[in-house]
C-alpha cells in the first residue's frame, strides 16, 4: 500500500511497499517530453512528438487550472497524468477533467497510477472544484478498471457522435 503521509504536490515522496520503490510526483518539465512521447508510443503504437510538445507548451510548468504531472523514480519518468479545470461546457459548472494517464508497463500495478490520480485530484480540490471527470473507450477494460478502482462512476453526461465522412 502507498503511504500518503506528508503529501504535498510537487514535493510528495511516496514509498511503494509493493514493488519497493520510491518515487515522487512532480510537475512536468521540458526534459520529460521525449520520455512522454516514448511512453505514449509504447501504448498507442504511434509517435506524436509535435502533439506532445504542444501539450507541454499549454499544460507544462506551473499553471493555475492546468496540470501536467509526472511520477519520477530517481530521475526517470515512470508515469504521467494531464488534467485541467473546464468551466461551463454543456452547462457544467467548473470541474476537473483528466484526459491522459499512463504508467510504464514494467511498473504497473504498483500504485503509481493511483498516486498520479490522487495528486491531480488534490490539485483540482485546491483549485476549488468538487467534481472530476474523464472519458474512457468503452472497450478499454484496463483503464475502466483503474478509474472504477478510484471510485469513478458513470457520469450524468453522455457522449454522442456521428460519422460525417462523405
Ligand atoms: C491504467 C494505468 C494508468 C494504471 O496504472 P497502475 O500504476 O498500474 O495503477 P495502480 O497500480 O495504481 O492500480 C490501481 C487499481 O487499478 C486497477 N487496475 C490497474 N491495472 C489493472 C489491470 N491490469 N487489471 C485490472 N485492474 C487493474 C486495480 O483495481 C488496482 O488496484 P489493486 O492493485 O489494489 O488491484 C496503467 O495500466 C496504464 O498506463 N495503462 C495504459 C494507459 C492507457 O491506455 N492510457 C490511455 C487512456 S488515457
């Protein structure tokens, strides 16, 4: 289990007793971008350096309401999460949105994903929002299991889509 004692965003030090590793959750730096590109490519099979550079430019560093956090084990990026506060979309009062989360596949099931999610929820809470949302592909059982384990449930909003290709 993770010890969440002494938790402070940016200087949090956690001891993961399951895999016996120390890691911290910190704000992403420009140097993290290549590792984020590689981790995303490992999951999706597609390298998107321009996309991730743009995400870093918009979410990296210290920004109010935008959070790009990484799990760092002895200087190696082992996971990341990105979220932001969005307001009044579709009539919703301000709420936190998590739109990306990934953990090094060699270190999964060790609590890193939970630590990242709790860290971004803490940041949302400090901002002042009380609701956090995300979107999960219907067939992504792994990510669904993870978010369910964090207590997330079906939302009062429903996504609709249409194919507009001619
Ligand atoms: C989802 C993900 C971030 C979870 O990270 P993690 O560090 O392994 O998560 P944790 O160790 O904190 O797991 C917390 C809980 O999630 C659930 N969970 C995690 N992986 C699971 C799996 N493979 N099968 C079933 N449940 C799982 C479990 O309930 C687990 O609790 P437990 O260990 O007490 O059983 C990681 O698997 C990942 O990066 N997956 C691919 C990323 C991806 O597809 N991202 C795209 C969407 S943004």
